C-alpha cells in the first residue's frame, strides 16, 4: 500500500477525503480499467459499484425468500 497525498479540492462540495494508506496499485488498476480521469473519480466509482453489487445481491436474496415463502404457503 502506498500513501496518496491529502488533497483539499474534491469533485463534490463539502467533502474532504482522507488519503491515508490508499492501495495505490489497486487505485491505478481501477483507473486503468474504468477510464477514470482522477483518483477521486476512480474511488467514487469503486464505491458506487460495490454498493450496487451488494444492493443487487440483497434484492435477489429477498426475492428468493419471497418465492420460498410462497411455495410454503401453497
């Protein structure tokens, strides 16, 4: 892991990121795969993808439980 310098300017207002111990290899790879133009863009994208993946998984789990409950009720 490397350390990325703290940056006061962000793409979003009222947000001050902390850049302690960011895995710079993973960050660069994320930037390369995603086409992100900045480190902040890459991190925000990674967070959105992570959240969407887990939200989708939770929705699938709820649907599976709903179907199981329907079969039991039949």
